[in-house]
C-alpha cells in the first residue's frame, strides 16, 4: 500500500467483521436511558488529571481546534456492527499534544452528562482513529447518539465510546467504568471477543 498507509480497522490480514458479529445497516440506540439534553451554550469539556496542561473547552473553543474526518466501523458487544461511519471532530492525537499526559498516566476515564463512565488504556485512546466527534455522516450528532459530543474508539466495542462526554481524566491507575464494574470485560477488544468477564 502506498506510503505504508494503514487501513483501519480491517488491516493486519483479517476480515472486516470481528468474530460473533453481524453487519447491519441501521444505527441502533443503546444507553442507560437518560439521554441528557446539553445545549451547546452550556456544553463544556474538562480534560485533566495526570497531564501537564489541563484544559476546559467551551463550544467555540472545541470547534476552533483542527477538525478531522475519520471513517470507521462500529462493533457493538450486542453483536451488531455498522460499517463506514464518517465521524467529524477533534482527534485524540491533537488533544494529547495539547494536554501532554504525565509520565505516570496509563488510563483514560471518560465521564458523561448522564453519569456514565468508561475506561480505556492510554495507548488505546492515543490510536490514530480515535476522536471526540460532533458529527456523524456529515450532520451534527443527534442527542440519542451522544450529541453534542461523543468519544469514538473504533477498535474497541462501542460501550467504550462515551456519549455526551463531559470529562476526560488521565490516571496512573485503572478504574473500571459503568459496564466494566457490571460484568463487561475491562479491555473490550472485538477481535478477541473480550465481551464479558
Ligand atoms: N454516556 C453514555 N455513553 C454510552 C452509553 C451510555 O449509556 N451513556 N452506552 C454505551 C453503550 S453500551 C453503547 S453500545 C453505545 C451505543 O451508542 P449508540 O446509541 O450511538 O449506538 O454507547 C455507549 N456510550
Ligand atoms: Mo452496549
């Protein structure tokens, strides 16, 4: 491939559909049921913890960051996968360059406006297909899918992609999130079926 370019998430000689999944055309809605209504005028994102330069973005500051478009597949632990989702927003790489995680940072914990939390290893968040998305397929993310802003981590099951995100906290130790405390796998890799336990 030209320039050694990667084609996430279906490179590395494997098929596109992870084991135990089926591809769907719909976009199911799954959450705890609260679906917070966060007007962009009140929206804030706090990024802190074990970082050199914590920050808080309001809506204008968020949109003033460099914007990326990333097409990726969704894999839900409930066995549906949805191909070719075009997400627009701010890349995790850009955020990391701004806040500069401390040497001891190992884990990223996301906190959402509905009280949901989920945790990922820092190196998973640092992947080049991860972003904080405000749009899906070229349109503002609907409230039911996590608007104004959700996290998208395509290489992990979709429960790791926090909707309505309000805080990104870097930690030197692991903290299980909402589903990780209730029997879901801590890592959530669809390719090795890290579903439960
Ligand atoms: N804030 C928040 N984020 C969340 C959830 C939630 O309940 N609250 N559910 C997770 C789960 S279990 C899944 S499968 C996906 C579903 O995202 P969707 O509704 O856009 O398909 O969101 C994840 N992110
Ligand atoms: Mo889920």
